[in-house]
C-alpha cells in the first residue's frame, strides 16, 4: 500500500520537472554567434517581430528576392568531378546511369531480402546449414551482380571520354589514391 501512495507524488515530481525544463532552458542567454559572411550586419535581434538572435528577418516580397544561384546539383558520378564534359557527353552519362537504376534496385532488393531471411533463420533457432548457405549464396550473387553492373557502367562512361578528359580522369584518380 505504501507504494501506491507514493506513485502520485512521483507523478507530480516528474510533471514539475518536465514542465520546468523548457523554462530553465529559456532562462539562459543564448550564445553569441557571428553572422554568416553573406548576411552582412543583419539586425537579427533588433526587429520587434523577430526578437530572437537565431530567427532571420522576414523575407522581402517575392518580386524583390535577390538573385541567388540555384543549388548545386551535379548528376554526374563522383569520379567525373572536375572533368569538363560536353552536353552530349553529359546526356550520354545520364542515360547510362538512368538505365542502371531499375536493375540495380532490383538486385539490391534481392540482396536485402536474402540477408533479412538469413538473419531471421539464425534468430528462429532452426538454423540449417544448407538453407543458410543457400540464402548467403543468393545475397552474394546479387551483390556480385551489383558490382559487375557498376563496373560495366563505369567502363561505358570512361569510353565516352576524349583523350584529354581521360588524362584528367587519370590525374584525379591518382591524386585521390595518394590522399
């Protein structure tokens, strides 16, 4: 009976701690952070509507938005970074990469399912060496297919490069290996 009488008190204490934590957190002054270089001296803390130093000032109307460059998005594989490709080459690389995705996804699904089934077999307590070996072989074959498809696609992409681009690729590859 003594335990049941303490339970409401424990609830009360837990409630007070949980309710008091946000208040205690807000009571401490925020650390001073320098403004990002592209912001200049923006009055973050001086706007009556935006009192926090961490909230940006309101955005200007849509027509007056500054011209920011679009976010950087490069659909090229990482091993082609820094190599100037023609638009035709970029299109061909995109087509090769795009054609790879569905089969790559299927192979990865097969490998993932085989691994999950193997883990479930181990956890079930009815592990059989033959069944485990079969699932491991399925997973290994799927991953081997993925590696082979990636290598084949990379070879096809490298075949698109000119001699100068190939030299650039070799130099960047050597630099990456040395680092």
